[in-house]
């Protein structure tokens, strides 16, 4: 359950955190953290999800902003 992580409620303002699961909802969680999270949220993301999952979200997401994609490229998650 995401509530045990350092994620902030404001990242998931439109969903009930009680029903959000990193195992099931990983794509959605990664998108939100990349787009709206801070450095602590990003560190949690790196420790919780695989590099392959992150790369897949970055490649397939339709909501990530150009700024977020540029950040991902800078840290080596996009070629």
C-alpha cells in the first residue's frame, strides 16, 4: 500500500490511497511521482520499482511533460 511510503497525498489527490497498490498500479504511480513528486518521492521510486519499469513508463506515458522527459534523459533513463 502506498501510504507506507514517503509519497504525499497531494500526488494522488483523485484516488483513494487505501486501494492504490505499487504491485498493481505501478505505471500510474511512476507517472505521478515523475511528473509531480519531489526528490524524496523520486528516491522512493528508485528503491521501489525496477529500472525497466521506469524506462517503460517514460517511453509509453502520454502525460509526462517535456521538462520531465528532459530530466529523465539527463539522468540516463531515456536515450
